[in-house]
C-alpha cells in the first residue's frame, strides 16, 4: 500500500509539472487547516452524531487556461481527515463512557473548474469539481474512562474476521466526492481561499459477520488555505 501511494503521488506531481511547463504557467503552493467530520449512518441505520476534527492539508496545484477567466485546476494534496466521535467497533462493547478520535491521512487529487476574473488589483477565485483520494495511514484513539486504546487504521474494502478489530480499525482505501472553493488572489501572487467538501463514497468496510449492516460513513468538511502562485 505504501508503494502504491508513493507511485500515485509521484505520478500526479510529474503530470502537474509537465502540464505547467507545457502551458507556461507556474505552480501554486498551498496549505491550511481542515475541519472534518464523518457523517452518515451507523450499523442500525441511525444518524451518526460526531464532532469536528481539526486536521491539515498541504500540496500543489496548477491553473490551465481553457477560456477567458476560466481554468482547469488539478492538484495533489496530503490531507488529514476524520472525526471526534462516539462510535467504536470492538467485537464486545466495554462498559463506561468512551470517546474516539479518528484520523485518516489521504493523498488527494482535486480536479476543479476555476473562474478567476479580475477584481481590483487581484483576482476573485470561484471553483468547483470532483476530488479523488487514497488512504495511506491513520489511527483511532479511544478514551475509555481513564484508559486510552490506540488502533492502527488499515485500508480494506471488507473484513472477514471480527478478531481483526482487536488491534486495528478498518476503512476503505478510496474516497471521492465534490468540492467547492471561494477566495482571492492578490497581485503579488499570494492567495487565500475557503473550501468545502462532500464525500460521496462510503468509507467504512463490509463486515462479514454482520448480516444487515446499514452503516455508511462519509467524509465531510471544510477548510481554509493560504498559498502562493509563482
């Protein structure tokens, strides 16, 4: 899985570099904070009630002109998502109060259509489009009374044996959805933008021992980015 994620990241960076050189445009470097959640339904079909997790993102993108003031903007990001929640999936529930913090790290590729008209000395930024992401690492930490339990996240589409949950938490490796952004690029090249994402794929795996599992976990969130376009 590590080799796959490295290959995808290097391939995406190479493609963006080639596009930038061919179009004679520069890279945009950006980074910022994520406010993420995992929404959807639990195994009984009830709505998940989770709290926001603060993560971060960092990466690059390029603007490829397609029409006056319109650009195709592909990018590659490292992004930390997840949630502060009250769901925990051990085979046997422990007694007492518990909370779980889930952190999921992705290599993510947004593919936006950007509207970038002149506004003052800079440019207004309005964009939307899909994103695809691949999970590369993660951890779940559950606080049970005074005891802390850590589980490493592994990425699989299905889990056959319930004993696997004793040491690991599982999520599907692929995620995809829609994102929108709004911001402003200053004349010197610095820019600030806000973005929001809505995950459209279920990220929880299938459990072989649950016959009627209605769970559907989906990444959602928003963030603030600062960047510079060369």
